[in-house]
């Protein structure tokens, strides 16, 4: 059977499974709709959290991002996992003990203010809406690249599926679907990774293979990769920090804090029965995430090693790269290269007309002057999209078609599971925080459940519309989401638990200062509201204040939030006694 | 019956102590070994991994998992000690 038919069957089967789960796990009350009735086992919640968290970007793009960044790609690996330590130690157990339905609800009660709650809703909506655009787009793109259907069809199908299980089942339906999606996703990611690792290093486990020898030789894979990358002008793989060490530090810390402050991940910990379950469940989540996150750097390194040796076959044998025999003739490209060239994810352009491919770092002036120009090269001739590193793996490793079909189902599962989690965060803050909490406090349970379903439906349509007509800034917005989560929600939640001194005035000004400074700093370099050409300062190291890359600004915004809150709280009325009792109460699992 | 205030603040003081130690390790392995000291650590290796590179792309993640489960286990013990655990 051909690849497309197989892929459509694989994806279709997973959709049938999701709909079956939706019918089985219908929500009958608001508690089931918002927090799955608080009855999810901590291990299963860990699995659902892993699927909720790992998006299309983690599944399809991360290995490629690491492959091209080299060592500094570790910022994403450490940032996106280290946040779970913060969440498990500083937020999740206490917010679970608080025992209500949404993140803004905690902020509103703890800071005894509907203004605080509204500001938190605004932060949540900005964070989750910007994030969900990328996911809806991810569903469409996965369809387009893997199944050869149009992005629009993919998006409509994805919306329809999410509509069925999210509107019917709310958090309960989403949880069980996410568990299924996790299993599909991790299986789809591991199978090709294991084969690539076996092929290149002879080791079954990619995590061992990355630190092992090249199959059939006694050279370390990473050592050979370092050498090859130096030969091509990119610099040593295991020690390359293009962004600079200071920005790697800031980016890692900002991603950690941002991860811990993402509302759609925090609410997953509201679904477990007890406070102690919230602690261990975060550990389970990280185990399930690590199954992908420790494999991704191996997939990235091995795929780029394989690519370098395919395009420059002589280099591995120690021939100088400038020797024409070291470069692959264009008419001898392997089949996977010509196939992916049709999708536009890979492009070959014979700039110097020698009939061979030269892939090198043409931004490296020394290398260009010393190696490339003397050899008659006229610029880099191969461009490769990040996503290839995962999508083309099954073909590179010459695996049967069903593996590629599995990767298609896995990529779509990754995008759908994250989209559903985000949509739930959005719709529950509309129906529970805005409607029930602020505008119609007397609404009955049944009407609220209906309102929750309607707002879920509306959220899906809005997200789908934005996915079809992405604002020009779609690529930038995920960085914005992490920066805002780090600067606005995380510090406020943490202070709400750990400091009784922080009152409503402190919390509100702190959140606003964190939110606004981070947005402004990003806009200064990326353009006001991401409109190209409106940035007052150039977006490179020469224009950055103190050399701070806007992507790593979240941690600075968080510090400003903390500082503002403490200063303002010190100058205004202390927290009322009843609120101090509330804080005491969330700090212990049970009164003795 | 409510918890005596002294007990409650002692429980919280101990919790803060455990959190602090865990976060020190958290920062040392990732921001420290994975970034700031990585060039120095790359002089050593673990299998074919330069050590600093290993911390940045593998080791930190394993240690994060251990930290969360250690904290969960330690807090369960503390909850029992102060008789505030949930049934």
C-alpha cells in the first residue's frame, strides 16, 4: 500500500479512537467539565500532562532546532523540563489544595479582588490564544506535509475532532484523549529514533547511542560530528553557542519560569484527588516528557550527522571538504531528498553550477575566505527545514511505510492534545471567571455547564479562524506566550502562596508591570504588535539592552513583577486576616 | 481541632528548607553545570559525551525527575510527622 493511503488509515483510526473516548467520557457536571471531577490517578494525569505540554513543535520541530543549534539547543531542553521542578515545588500542590477550577479564580480569591482576577484572565487569554494559533496551524501543516492534503482541510478536520471530544467531555474527555494521544505520540517518536540510533551507532537506546561510538568503529559519534561541523564552518557541535552564553542562561531561566506559569498546564494538576498526588504527578509528567525530550537531542544530532555525510560523503573518510569528490553530485541525491524537495521543506540550488552540492556556513566570514572561495563555492546550496529531521527519519533509515504513517498520526496527536488543553483553559476562564465569577454570579450549575460548552465551541471556531488566517506574527508568538507567563502569572501565583504580605494592590501592579514591560521589550525589537518595520531598535546584539535577547526577557519581567509587588504592598494596607487564613490553609494538606 | 500555630509554622519552615535545597541542586545542574561551567566540564567526559554538553542535553532532565520524586517523598514523610496528611 502506498504511503499516503497508509497514513490516512493510521490517522483515521486514531480519530475513531478519540471519538469513542469522547462518547464514553461525557461530562455531567461543571466539576467534571473543568477539572475531570478531581478523580484522575496521578500517573495517568502525568501522561495527560505530557501530551498537553508536548505540542506539534516539540514533536516535529524540536529535534531539528537542536540539530542546527548544537549544544545551545540545550536551553530548550533544560528550560522546558526545569519548569516542572518549579511547578511541583512552588505551585501545583498548593493550587490543588485551594481546590477550585481555574488559575484566575485563585488570584481573584487570594487577592480579594475581581480586578486582580480580570487582569489574570487577560494574561491567560493572551498567553493561550497566541499559543493555540500555532497548534491549529500545526494540525493543518501536519496534514499538508504528511498526507498531501491542503492545510485548510487538515484544519477543518482537526477542529471537528476537537469539537466532538472537548465540547462533550470537557476536561474529562480531554484527559482520556490526551492519555491515548500520549501513547500514540511516544510510540511514533521512539520507533524511528531507535532504528536511526541502531543504524548510526549500533545502540538500541538513542540516549546511549548519542554518547556512543559510530557503528563498527571506535570513534565517538559526537567527536566525529564536532569535526564534520568544524569542516563545514559551523563550529564544534558540542560547544557551539551562537546566541552567547549570557543569553543561553537567560533563555533557559525564562523558559523554566514561563513553563511553570502556563495556565493550561497548571490546571492539569487540579484534576488529581489529593495535594500529595499533585506533587508526584508532576514527577510522572516529567518522566513521560523525558521519554521524548532525552531522545530528541539524539535524533537531532544523528540526523544532522547523517545529512552531513550524505551531502559531503568524502569528509567522513578524511578527504578535505574542498576536494570536489567530497561533495555529492546533484543527480546522485538519495530518493528521500528529491521527495522532500517537492514539499519545499528541502531545497537544493547549484549556485556555482558545478553539478555538486556544497552545504556550509556561508555566514562564517573566515571560513568563506579560507575554504569556500578558494574552492570556487558561491554560497550555501542546501537549505533544510527544521521539521525534516523528524519527518524524513523513517525514509532516511529506510523503514517500512507504516512507520512513516505512524509519524503522521503522532504529529497530529501532538498538535491536537495541546490545542485541546489550551482551548479548555480559554473556555473555562470565559465561562467560569468572566461569566460566573464577574457578570452573572447567580447562574445555576446547569446553565454554567451549558455556557462552558458554548464558550468551548466559540473558542474552537476563533482558534480555527486564526489558524486559517494567521496574523503575520505567528512564528513569534510562542516566545511571547512564554515571556508573558513568566513575567505575569508565575510570580503572582508564587507570591500568593509564599508571602502573606502581598496584598491586592501589590499583586495587580506587579502583574501589570511584568506584562507591560515584557510586551514592550519584545515589541521594541519585533515591531509594535509584530508589525514588521515598526521596531524602534534593531533586533540583534547591537540593539539589545544589556545584550538581552527579547526571547530571554521573561525572567527580567518576572523580577520586575516581584520587586513592584513588594514595594507597593509595603506602602499599602496589609492583607486582611481572613485572607491570611486562606494562605495558611492552602499551605497544609489537612488541618491536624 | 485546628493545628497549633507553632506546629504549623514549623511545618512550613521545614518545607521551605527542603524546597530551598532542591532548588539549589536544580540551579546547579542546569544553569551551573549545563551552562556557566559547561566549558570547564567539557574537559571531562561520560562515555562519548563531553560532560558539560551531557548536563545541558541529558543529565539535567534526569536530575529534575529525581528532584521532584525526592520532594514528593520527603513531603509525604513531613505530612505524617505533623499529622496533616490526607487519608
